[in-house]
C-alpha cells in the first residue's frame, strides 16, 4: 500500500479557503471537546468523593458515560482534521459521514443526559450533597451555575458539531473527485497566485 501524501495546514488554506476554514473550525471544536471532557472529569471526581456520604453514584456514572461519548467524538474530530490534510476525497467522505452519524445520534443522547442531570431529583441530591460536604457557601447558587454550564456546553457542542458536519459535507462534495485533480487544482491556484 502506497503512503498517502499529506498537505500542511498552511497549504490547505492556500489551496482552498473553505477547507482551511473547516480545518480551523474542526480544531476549535476539538478544543471545546477537550474542555467539556475536562469539566466532566472534574465533576465525576467530585461526585465519586461525595458518593461515600450521599447516594450520587448514579449521577456520577451518567457523567462518566457522557465523558466516554465526548472522547468518541474527540477521536472522530481528530480523524476529520487528519483526513482534511489528505488529497483523497473518498477518505474525507467516509470520515465526514462517520462523524455526521455520531453527531446526529448525539442529539437524543444529550437531551436524555440533560433531562437526567438537571431533573428535580438530581437537583435535590446534589444540593444536599453540597450542603453535607460544605462544597460551597451558597449551594443554590452553585447548582444554578452548574446547570447553566451543563446546558450551555452541551447545547453549544451539539450545534457546533452539526454545523461542522454541514460545512464538511458541502466541501467534500464540491472539491475535485480524484487526488490527481485535487493536486492539479492546487498547483494551478499557486501558479495563478504567483
């Protein structure tokens, strides 16, 4: 099997503004996913510590499942970024379609997670745990902030992933079909620019 030539991110921007923009947007989504994973990992750690005092183990494992889901999305995002640097349209299509399927599946799952994590019973359990552990001086204010962050990051993540899917699918279907055509169009663009 012959190695696939890779294009540098700078050359990707030079050859196609759309591809370069999608590359930058996918990179930003990757950073957002890393931030969400970090926040949820911290929440899981806190809930695990509280589970010795209060029954919050179910909530902790719900957070753990969402961490694993975000890790899956992170791997798919990295795959999208890597394949954008290849001249193969087939490879790009396959990667973007996989990411699209998982991003669409994410919608009902995120809705279920949010319903569970912000439900009145979860709210009572977590505010009670906050009071017992003296986690915050104002547990009601703390819970309000947690809810806002949870809802905002989950909604933003879903929206940005779907926007990335639309942009990437549009780009993949409008770019040259074969690697040779892609490389020729790149060199023609460079000659016109030079």
